[in-house]
C-alpha cells in the first residue's frame, strides 16, 4: 500500500508491496503523489515492475523496446515505420544487453554496425527511438538506469537536403517508363508529386473533401511537420485530378499504393 507524508513544502509517497522493493518519490502536490502511487500499484498488479533487485538487473534493452512498442508507438502517426525500426533494434545484439551493463560503448557499437549496412539517416532514426525509449523507461517505468547512454555518443551527421529538380531528359524518360506501366495510379500520383511537391504520405492520404478545383488548392490537415498546410494546384495538377474517378473518399484509395516509392 502507499504511504504519503508531508515533508516541508513537498509530499513524499512510498509504495510498499510484499515481494517488491519499496519505491518512493516526492511531489509538489498531494494530488500528484496520489496519482503516482495509484499508477505504481496498478503496474505492480499487472506485473510490469520487477519484483526484486535481481529481477531488475535481469531486464534487457529488448524488454524495454517491446514495452515501448506496445504502449508508446501506437499513439504515433508514423507507428508502422517505427515498428519496423524497433524490429531492427531487437534483431541486434544490443537488445540482449542487461540494463545494468548498458553503456555508451555498446550503443556506439550498434551505431557502427548499422552504418556498415545502411545510411546515416537511417541509423539516426533508429537511435532516436532507442534514446526516447530509455528516457521514458527512466522517467516513467523506474528502469534501473542512472543515465541515458545514447546521449553520450555522437550521432551520424544528417544527409544534405536534396534540391535537384527533374531536367527535361529526366522527364521524358520518366514519362516513357510510366506509359509502359500497368498500374493506373503511377502516372497521376507522380505527376501530382512533381507539380505540387507533396510528399508520398500526403498524396496517399489526400481526400476529395480537401480538394477545391475552384480555388485551385489542396488542404493537408496532417503533414510530416505536424502542421496543416494548403498546397496551390497548378493548371496541370488540376487537369490530372479531373482525370481521376471519384470512387472513394481518398483520391488514391488503392491499398497497394502503400508500397509506392518516389
């Protein structure tokens, strides 16, 4: 059960349960102390907290990643991509490392192993997930970590932003390739990408309700940067949209489009 005491200007709460080490924390308000105590008691009942120090020492990076994937990742807009990166982390030896032995050296070894296979940008994204996972574990899950080792290593430098546009010859080659494709959506989706500069995810989530051919705009309620924006439509973009049948709420409803890369 939880014990709450007033200590000066703060409230100290301690949760004790048979078979578990006592855990305590101080808060500025009694309400926050009560809320934290209830959360920890529920976590003990769900067996989410280690029952003893020896069990805590047995926790691995993989244990935290799996919990993170189950409780944190689903709330993110890029959940599917993040799940794929977590699978990559779990397939590496670092996932088997005990938390009490996790060090910047082990994280640096993961970084170097992955840099031999994929780009620096991919490694940065994977390490960003690991960093946040460990931060959440320290702050909210009482993980036995004194610091976050990801913060102690150097991350790969981000790639330079691409600013290249299609040259005339490139456009002709692309048109020829599209003309020979059987998928109906390749030409309109690529032409719209060129005309509007919209990202793949923005095009695939575009709804007819957000397209105004009269005002020549396409509204994007959700974007990669987290803010809504409105895209101006060129005459060619409007012509492309008019040529697409409105058979669904989305402009491109085909589920196979999720595999499109450009």
